[in-house]
C-alpha cells in the first residue's frame, strides 16, 4: 500500500509516522502508507504532537489551526486532518518529485 491523501469535506486526511527526537525536523518521504515526519521534540506531554502540526502546517503553507490530529495522539502512527487544501495540492507539497 502506498501513501495516499484522502479528500474530505473541508480538506484532506492522511496517515503519518512520527520520528520523535530527530536531529532535524521535516518531512522524510513516505513510509508504507504513511508520511514520515521527523520532529525534534520528545514524545512527552503532547510536545511531539505540537511539533508534527507545526511541520505539516509549514510544509503545506496552511495555518497551524487548520491542522489537527484525528487519531493516534499517544503513538507514532497518527491520522492527520488538514483544512483548506485539496488532495492534489497536498500531495504535491508533501512529496515533491
């Protein structure tokens, strides 16, 4: 199965695999059916979740309030919803060729 961005009413949804305590934050391509996101924050008190939201918002060029974690708050595997962007634009920004 490959990484896919699913359209929703107000935006998109996709799976994320988080790598906390990374040396450098950013998007690191696809890992199976999920987007690999590196964050410097540790997985404590929601710090990594906040960092994931920041990395995705910055990459997609949307406000941080448009990004929310829909599932997987306490694990490395998460479902992320992003409002205000369509699936082709999100895919192009998350996985540039």
